């Protein structure tokens, strides 16, 4: 099976998936090619792929590859 690891959990993925696709699924928001939410709202999300930060501007252009490891974190308000 073709898998990637997101936040410590192995998950199957489809060839052609991009980082923007992963963020869209996790946040439930449609993303523009710039990585901004199409609804204009704030995402508050950061993505690391194989321990390297993926800039928001590169999410749509960064293809997911077999055995990639992602940390996708969302900012949370409160204290």
C-alpha cells in the first residue's frame, strides 16, 4: 500500500496529491493556489514535510511522495 505519515499516523494517499490537498482535507476548507482559504478566512496552519517547512505559497506545487512524513499543525486560541 502507498502511504504517507501525517502527524504520526500512516495514511494511504493517491498519486498526484499535493500538500494543498492534505491541508484542504484536514481543515475542511477550499484553498486558492496561493494557499489562502478561498472563503477569505484564516487557516492558522503550518506544514512540515520530512522535517522541512513547506511555505504556504508552495503547498499547491508540492507533490506528496511515498513515505513522506508530515506534521500539520493548526493554531488554537485560548490558554
